[in-house]
DNA sequence: GTATTGCGCTAGTTAAACTAGAACAATAGG
DNA sequence: CCTATTGTTCTAGTTTAACTAGCGCAATAC
C-alpha cells in the first residue's frame, strides 16, 4: 500500500493518511479482510508518531471501513458496500470542477455546503 | 444574504464564511455586479473580527468569484461562468454519498483524493 | 508465557485561527 | 478640494488543534 504524506500541506497528516487508505479501500485496491500495517510499523516507515496513525485508523473505524482490535490490528471491514456509483459520481464532479476552473478547496466547500 | 456561523465547528470561521457566500454566488442567489456588505459592517453584524471577514473575501477573490477594491468594496465578478453542470454533478454526488452512508468528512477526503 | 497490537493517559511544542488596534491608500461623493 | 468609506498592510497577543514523545495497560495470537 503506497502512502505519501505532505508535511507542508494544510490538511492534517492524520487526514491525509485516512484519505489515502480510504481511497484504497473504496477503490478495492485493498480487499476486505486484509490487514493494514501495525500502527507502530507504519509510524516508523512514514516517520510519523504512532498517535497520528492511530487517529487515522480510528477515523476509518468510525466510518465503518475498518475494524480495530488489540493484538489483531486493523482489518478492512467485510461489509463491502457497493461504492461503484459513488466513485463514478465523484469522477464526474471532479472533471466538471476542473473544466470550470473551480479549485479543490472551493469544490470541497461547495460539497460541504450541499451536504447540510 | 443569510450567513450563519458556527463558532464550535471544526471548519474555520473564514472558511464557513467563504463557503456560504460562494454557494450564494454559484447558485445565483446574488447577482453579478452586486456588492457584498462592507467587511467592517459584516464583522459587526456577525460579531466577528474584520480580518476574518477580509480573509474570506480574499479567498473568494483568489477563486475569481469577487473583485476587491479599496473604497468600493467587494463586488461579485461579472464573469458569469456556467456552473449549471457543476451544481448538478455536486447534487448527484451528495445524494449518492448519503445513500451509501458516507459521512461528509469522508466524502470530502475522497474528492480531494480524486482531484490529485 | 511472551510478543504483538490497539487503547489510554500525561505533557510539551508548534502552527493556524482568531482577535485587537493602528496607520495607510484608493475610491466615491458632495 | 475635502471627507467618509473601504480594502490593504502591519504588529501583536491569545487560544486551540495537530503533532510529538513516552509510558503503562489490556486484549489477542502463537
């Protein structure tokens, strides 16, 4: 699993982390039942604190994407909902936003606005 | 123009502000050429610092949505791009996300991921 | 039993957001 | 020309979230 972090980014590390893993799960690049790297290991390899990793994991757990158990680790949830329509919709929105010259931050704000 | 701010929210005030105004512009609730309230006035009525208002305005200016001139104020840009397709795409994404039980934060992260 | 792994706690540092106040420059309008 | 308005720019202080660090504890696997 490839994870790249940008310490200079405005988006928090744990959010970048969760976002990267989330994308991998929803796109199917990591299968259900598969185990994510142990927090301590990932922290070492990414040169980041363990708590930051765990916070990202907990975010994904709250979304129901993974399960966390002591001694076992982080396991991709086995309730593989169908995200096909969602990913398609996301792709078209991003394409539309790019075409309209709407920057990522603005798009995110618009989505948030529409969600309320 | 109705603007509601939630000081308890995790999203910064200036972002909430920009988001609210941005939505008003793109949806057409405020017309091109129309003038937004003066920063000092808006700051008073929202009980927020002037700099916070100005920062939101500058964000919108960077997106090309408004123009800022000293002495004149903040004016909605007269380059009325067609956001019809974008808003439609946004609506369908939000509907899809709701149906799939994807929380706002997760959706935002997915969008950000897709944008890169 | 032992190593692994997530959980929980305290604590310190750093950066961003927000506030506050002031002076300044461009515009509008009498 | 004069004055009020409005965004721009600067300094400065406070607060809060993110991040780091280290430790012990509890559940699981082998």
